[in-house]
C-alpha cells in the first residue's frame, strides 16, 4: 500500500474507536497550544511528557481489546430475578449438559466404529475411502454442533470442490472450523495443538488433507507454503480453508490478514462468521483456557448462535499486490459480519511489541493530535 492508504487506515481506526486523551492524562494535565505560531511535533512531545505515555496506553488498549472477552451484563441482581437465574443454572448443568454429553458420546461411538474399519480396510481404494471419510468427518462435526445446541444459519451457495480456489474466514475460536466442516469437509491449515486435539489432528483430520504448522518454527513456513501450492492444484482435493488472521480474535474486530493465502495465484472465497452473544461468548482465549474448558463452557450454555456467509469469490486485480488483495478481502468480510478493522498483526498477541514498533505507533498518534490542534 502507498503512504496515503496507510495514513487513511490509521485515521479511520482512530475515528472508529474514538480514544479520549484526557482519560489517559493525569488530572489537571492539559495540552496548551501556543498563542502565536504553529506547534511542531517535537514541541508536543517535549512540552507534554505525559502525551507519549498516553499514546502508548491508547495503542496498547487498541490492541488488547481485540483479544478480550467482554462479560455479559449481570441481570440476576434482585430478589425476583435471582430464583429464575438459579433455575436456569440447574437446567443447564443437570439436564442440558448430561444430555449433550450423551449426544457427543453416541457420536464418537458411531464415528469411530465406522472410521477405523474404513481407514484400514479400504487402503487400496483411495477415492472411495476419502469419500466415506469425508462424510464421516462432516457427521462428527454435526454431533459436536448438536452438543452445544448450535443454531447456525448458512447464507450463500454451499462450497464445492474445484481446483485453484481457497476459502478464507475470520477466526474467533477453533469451533469456527467445526461449524464450517459440518457443511463441507474442508482441508484446513491450523496450528499444531497438544493433547487430545493434537491426536485428532495427526490421525482423523489428516484424512481430509489438513495441514499443520508450528508458528515457532521458521522452517515450517516454507514447508506449509509448498503444501498449499500443491493442494490448490488438485481437482479432487477437499476445499482449502485458511484463517489468515493467524489467531483467535473476539468477534468484534479483524486484525491484519497474512498474505500467504493471497499469493497462491488462485480464486479467494471469503467466508464471514458472526456469533450472537445472547447465550454465550464463543471467543476462545487460548492463553487463559484450554480448548477442553472452552468446550465445557459451550456445552453448559443455552445455545451457540451464529451466522455464516459464503461471499462472492475474489481474484487479484491488475496491479494489486497480495497485501492489498488481503486487505480488500478483509474489508469484505468485516463489512458483512459487522466487525471493525484494526491495523494490528495478530502474532503480536504471542509477543510484546518491540520498542521501535511502539514508538512508531506513538509517533503516528502524536501526528494525528498535532493535525487536530492545527485545525482548531
């Protein structure tokens, strides 16, 4: 992108969130404008030492709010509503939860009793084996969605298997994959996980062509890039699904899309996912809870409600770079799902921003403050 696009993006982000400087300044502190002459950037930073700290606090707040789960407003605050809330807790934990565990158990019994024989006995009939395994994975994902009392509305045409296409979606939780997989058996690219999730990844999900990586291994990037290029060329391969944000975001924002999915030279099919938080917050904060705990949270809620939109396929325009292509697709998804776009790399969630990066963001913020003061 050119510099004008970058400045425009930064300005729009400030307009979206409307940070108030006075909230970050000590009481009594103010920015005094000179009576004569124009203020300069170094004047602001020198005259008001707290401005730099305020900018840093706003930058941190803008970033961390993308990964915060907002608790629902309490409603059981009086003697009339509290008994209803207690009754609801009993229903969810003593009636719904055991029923959902039973549904999920039955699903696993049916799935494993079918998948294992098919996987072992049809090794010489790859096309038939892949077709049956694909149907079984879709069925198992449907049992998972049923165990949350999932209410999912799909909008748009069902994805089909075609060469040279890739599906990209915003990412809130690992259940995004399950919700999409029950409709179509995607081959997903995903972070390698430990525990029982990792066991499923290395056994069952590899049968549908899923690709795993470890974000801490630099050499994995080259291997994954090669696998992606090979996968999209196959006409019989399952549709490729990528979450280009690279991390779970709280379904209020979208962070920057990685460009890997947009430089494969193929059609990109955007998918927008929006959760209704009326019953439960579907955001998975992997730094605070395991996926098992997250599933238990969903299974003890009333329901998981969401909408999924399969949007119009997009292609790289003449003269457009992969980064610009990624931002255009992100804008399409964000607009459809009602999410705010923020100029952050999601990988910063796993490592603190460097001082140079923070300084650059603070300088951009100070420049925007200077422009506003000069306009007055």
